[in-house]
C-alpha cells in the first residue's frame, strides 16, 4: 500500500452507526455510503468511550481512557498530529476542539495559557481553524486548504463536524417525524411523537454532515488529489438517546470506520473483525513506517485492511472521568460482552435533550431500573443486550474469563479506578471497588 501525500480524518459527533452502509433504515447518507462502497468499511469498530472528548482522546493517543493522559493536559503525551509532523506532514485542525479542561494542573491553569492555544500546541497541530464546527463550514475550510496546498506538500487534516450532537436545530416536517424509524438496537425507546421528532431532527443533522462529506470527496477528485489521498471517517460514540450515549452497550459504542482514497489497494471491501478507536493511530503509524508511541494500547489494523492479519480478540470501553458518579468498565468479544458498573444501583442515562423533550413521566417507568454490578450478554442471540446472563450458572466460566482478561488489562495499565481513594471514585463506589479488587474472577 502506497504512502499517501494527503491524510484526512473526518470525525462526526454522536452519530453511532446511523448510516445506510451500516444498515440504518431511514438514513439519507448517499455520500458516506458511496465512500464505503469505494473504500474499506470496518463492520465491527467500537469506540473506547461513551461521551465525546474522552472518546476522541483515544483516537488522538492510541490509549484507553484510563491511560489517555491527553485528557488531563499532560503535554508530554504523544499524539496523532505530533506523529504526523514527525513523518513529515504539515498538520491542520478544522472544526471543533478535541480537548477540554477536565483535570487541569495548578488549580486548573494550563501551562500554555488559553483553551485554543492548548488545542494547537498540546495536540501538535501546526495550524487550527475553529471558528465554526458546522459541517458545511468545516468542509469549506478543508477545501480551501486543499486548493491552496503547495504542490507535493504532505498534509494531515483533522476535520471535526458538530452535526449530530444534540440539541438538533434543523427544521423537520410532520411527514418526516411520522416517517422516523426507531433504531433496532433501542427497542425500549418510547414510540411517541416527541421521540420521533428528535429522531427526525437527528437524521436530518446526519444528512447535513453527509452532504459536507460529499462536497469534500468530490473536490478531492476535481483537484486531482484522489490517487494520493487516504481519508478515514468515524464518529466518537453512539447517538444521544437513552441506553446509547453514556452507556457501554453497542448502541453507545458501535461506530463506523471507513477508509477511502486512491492509495487503497482494493475497493468495496468489508472487514468483519473487531477494531477499536485505539487502533487508528497505530494503523496510520504502520502505513507511514513510523513506530507507535510507547504505551500505545492499540494494534495496527493495516493487516486486516489488507486482508493479511488476524482481528483483535476483544475491545474495551468505559465510562471514566467524564461521569465520575457512574464509572463503568466493559469488555466485548465477537460473541459476548461483560459490563461492570462500579457504582451499581444507578439507572441508565437517558440523555438531557431527550429527557427534556420526552419527559420524565414517560421515561422513568422504562429506564429507571437500577443497574447491577455485573451485566453479561450473548450478543449473537441478544444484540439489544436486554437479557442479563451474569447470574446464570451456565455462563459462569465465560464471565470469569472475560473478567480475568479485563482485570489483567486494567491492572497492567494501572487503572486508577482499581484504587480506593481514586479521584474518580465517588465514596459510594467504595463497596464496588472492594468487590472488584478481590480477585480477577470476583
């Protein structure tokens, strides 16, 4: 596979897999679908986190959230744009910023002084355009960069669209609301008019992002850049609906990963093996012939992309510093998923915008069930993850194996959630942490 002169990473907010090429029945995404048909689509790609900034931190660093020091403003951490600079690429960021002040140093002060400065200098971009994160504006910014690019200058551009993040403000008609299709992975979603209205607005937002992607890919061809381009497209996590965003169910962690461009050796390929957000960085590193940073949790998916390698055995997702009241760790294989709710008893998140629109009186009877410490699902027979097998003796060996593998990974990383007194740990989590620390198999 040839080394591209132009690498573009397009990341969309909160859209999950709501695209035609991933089976979404009411998706109007012809450009992203065409990109998948012309490129390589990873069918079983998963985010590491369930809210925006933590999930994007894994893409930037190749680290799991409990390892992704970028979120804590550790300016020594290696990042994707820094690695691109090492490989000789001029680096640009267009759209929303990937970082936010969660655990700043020195009482919240940032050593470089200023949020925008932190985005450019901490993350390693040479240039940043963040005036607007609307998909159409971001596409305009990227296209201008391509049109003004000096001949043969290697470029890496991170393009981040804000569409599909609630609240959804695009107008919809009654006909569009009535035609909204409830996502199959969310069978508990109440089929009421406000829920359909939010789905219709969400679908229109995704279509707006798709239109921007289409403008970008067409302009790449018009400028004669397609043959030297590699574009990758993904989302940070699932949609902002109950039991999706802020959860470790597949509706919250299942996201697209599509590679497109003339450097790909074949087109129209679907990869069925597991892959994770932490794998994007080492995949690009291998393609460019540079070593991934020390401590990288991901594995290169270039062999899978080329059809010469084996998929990863499991993916890890989690809720960490983004929601300290309800820390969660989860491990997923092709067949099974184990979720550990380290502050058991709390109900599943329903999303602020959705709750305001639909109402507590409608949602409480559906989603107010306390979550147990352990959840185990057979994804082959229960893709919606509704039948918890954690207490079923027939699955005890499977649960123990998954817990041992998850525990080994987190312990090797020094996951702070394992330590009583962790800054993430609410006092109410002490009992759960004590249970977790006993042995790998509980």
